[in-house]
């Protein structure tokens, strides 16, 4: 959510920020609506004062026995009361229109976000490892013999439709092991607090974390009004909604492993093969609630946490900063971490680490009280995948594949797999 005061103070700067995302100038429309709202509030307050004054004079007229003046004043009180109610209703409607308009406008980008129209404008900032070499033509994850035996899309389609999967045997255990490894690393090494959250949330939580109203079509809603979370960013971030924290409480660093649900609206025909893009998937999420002065450093810290998972797994990756045309609605700045997938012979996103500044905090009224005193300030919120479990599974399978259809598994996962080191061609662990 944008601060209307900032738009009043610098409308040209606000329009320039919108232009970086390719959006039209809106300050004139916003300020016109804001002026009408404020004028209606002022008129209602003036009418209320006149009503109060007339109400006091009614009794005096009655006491003097001035029946004509009494009746005139009583009629005036009724008239002003009706005027106040009408103007307050109009002001409330204008306020709702202004709030809705502001809620649909993307966040202002950080100055260091590169300009660009789409993903072609993203800039690589870091790379780790080397592209693995194979003595054979590497396959995509679902084509590997040991995976094909345990990754069942047909049964999932029978029960749920497209973009779902049944994982069985060794692949199911490997998927579970990856999530457990990620959680343990974030808690024991990275100092995050593990949280088990609901996957059903109220509409206020989706709105407060900028998923509504703009992206309602991308998520699922139950018949009684709950929303299925697209990521536990929603639950973890909204956990501080309405709070005024002590400055000493910051930063708050959390992680959660949850099911996530996305309708994938607008992705028809995209990544339909395999389990790269699913309606239901699992993710280990990281969320930080920070002091504004620390949010940029915290984003770098979170990025290192996500990168460390891939390095421990031995997966070649690169990190890019997203350009202005590719940065998500709520983000000030986003870094994508992309894992190398030999079967596709390309990098694919496996984590996005974003800072939203005060954008979400303003929507959900999350603040902190400065230790030095003064008015409460909005916290900054950050989120990042640490990592998407299914996509990490794909990376492990494709990078570890062998010519005989087996998969050699990363050493760090062996303790989570009962000492097993390999996924055999028949889909079992050995």
C-alpha cells in the first residue's frame, strides 16, 4: 500500500516510479479523489458543528417559551443530522475508492533495480559451481528411469486433474528428506525460528500481504471464504499484523514448510511436462520482519541462506537481480536464484528473495516503537524461498542422474535417507 502523504508531497516522483514499471501516471487521478474525500470530510465536520450548535440552542428556545424559534431550530437539527449522515457516507465511499486504487498499484522499486521490459533485462550478479558434464545425453527429471517409476502423473490426473503428481517410494522419501534438510539448515545454521502455520487464511491476511485484490485469480478460495495460501509468506508475514513491536524485537526471522496452492492462471501450455509447475506444491519459506535501516542487509542475508542450500547439495546455480519490468507487484527489489537443470540445458528459478519495504506493513498496520522514542514506524518485511521443494527435487534428480537410469544423491541427504546414497533404476533407494 502506498502512503497518500508521500504522493501529495511528490506526485511527479510517484509517476516516475510508476513509469519504471511501464505503468501510466496516476498521481492526478489519485490526488483528485483524495481532494474530494478530504473536502467531503471537512464539509461533514462543518455540518456536525452546526448541528451541535443548533442542538444547544433548541433547549434555550424551549426555556424562553419561543415556540417558533424552537420549531425552527429543531428542524435545522434534523436537517443537519441528515446532511452529516449523507456526507459521511459519501466520504466513506470515496475513502474506499481511494484505498482500492492504492491497493492495486505496484510497489515503488529500489533505485538499484535495473531498467528492463521483461526477464531479458535481468542482470546476473553471482554464479556458483560449474555446469556438470555427462558422457550421455541427460534427461529431464520425469524421463529418468528411476524417477519415471515413482513419479505418477496419470493417477494424479485421475484423482485431481492436470498439474498434480503422485510421488512414490524412493522419490517420495527424497522429497521429504529435502524439506527436512532445508528446515534443519535454516534453524540450526541460519538462526531462523521454525513455525508450523495454517494453509487456510482469512481474506484480511491475503490482502495484507498484497495478494488481494490484484491476484485473486491466481489463488483458490473455499466456499466459506477462506483462501488457500500460495506460500507461507502470507501466514508468516501476517503474524505481526496490527502489532506495535518493540525495536528490540527486531529482526524476527521465521521459516515454515507448508503445502502451497496456485491456480497458475495465465500459464496454460507453459511447463506442462513433469512437476515444474504444479497447482499444489511444497515450499520451505523464509520471512523476516526488520527495522527499515536493516532491510537491505537482511535481503542479502536471506539470499545467502537460500544459496547455501544449493551449495550444500552441490547444485550449480546463478543469481540474478530482476529488472523493473520483471519485478513482482509487492517487491521493491527481487533476486532470483536459478538452478541448473541438465535435462533442459538451462537455469530455472528455484528461489525468489524479495524485500517489500513498508508496502505490506502499511497494508496490515505492522509497526515498531523506536527505542529512542517518537512515533511508531512501519516495519519492513522480506520473504524468500528456502527453497521450493519440488523444484529442488528436480535439480537433484537431473544433476545426479546416471546413464543406467539411477541417480546418485547428495551426501548431505544421506542421514535423512537412512544411509541410502542412490535412487535405483526401479525407483527404490539403495
